């Protein structure tokens, strides 16, 4: 079951889609940050997939209600988005889930491409996140401050990616580990956006399934109340 909800933020309410497990709760929760296309049906399907694994899954909107299937428009949306404002939205999403009686108090975060970058920015700047799982995304270097991070991180990246260089990913992992953060990173044969199942040009089934299995195992390990 998936529902539309509104999350209060200092910049006004923002829309999100929440998928609820069919089993009795309370449940561990996860925030899902979208790609540069915005909050769309693909992100809602991922939320429902997390719910089927027992997670209260909240797919949030970082584009103020806008989404697109056009790459040119997506580039405009990602350019207009302010990371500082996105961090505020993600912080409010953490609080929203922690206050939901269906949540057991454990809130993780994941995201894809842009959302992967925001996942890392979130875990570096928001308290109360239990675990983080970025997929093929890195934020600007100024948002990578692992000094106060206590949550473990599991990263999924492509071996060859024209948008996210492997050496930059490796440098971020080393930076986190030097700060005492548990950051495990896997590199896959699939290219950028290999999880995007409904895009035959991007989807790589073997990589996607392995990354999903690793993600669920990781989240279940770190989501106890």
C-alpha cells in the first residue's frame, strides 16, 4: 500500500509517497531520494519493494513537486535544486518517520544518482540516521564531512561511469574510513543507473539483483530498534 503524504519543512510542505509493509509493525524505516527525474513512479515502485521487505519506505520529493522524463528538463531541475535546502527536507523526513507510530525508531536513507549524492550529504549532516546506502552518486566535496558520522555506509557504484568517477568514489571512501566511519563500497559491471529496471538502456539485471540483496541484508543488520 502506498500513500501520498505531506512533510512540513521550514520552506513549506513537501510531498512524499509512503509505502507500508503488510505485516504488523512497528517497522524500521527508510528514506528514498530520487534521481534527477524527480519523484516518479519508478521511485514509488522502489518504495513498495522496500515495504515488501518489511520497511516503512518514504520516497521524498526534492524538486518541489516537479518531475520529468526529459533529460534536458531534468538537468534544469538538478541545477535549480539547492543541496542545503535538500538537507533540510531530508532532516524533516527523518523526524517525520521517527514520529510515525508505525516506525520502530530506526531510520535509514538511500538514493540513486542525484539521490545517492544526497544520501551521502544527509548522513554527513543529519543526526539520527541509522544507516546509509548511496547508489552511483557523490555530492560536492564540501558536503562530505565524515567527522561526526556514526552510521555505517554501503555504497553501490559502476566500474565504469561517465558521471561518477571511480577514483572520486574511492577517495570519498578513504576519507570516511580515515574518520573512523564504516564505509563498504562495491563496484558493478553494470553502468550508471544500473538499478533503473524500466530503462533497458541502463538496467543491468545481475548488478541490480546483487546490489539489492546486499542492501536488504545490510539494512536488516543495522535496523534493529
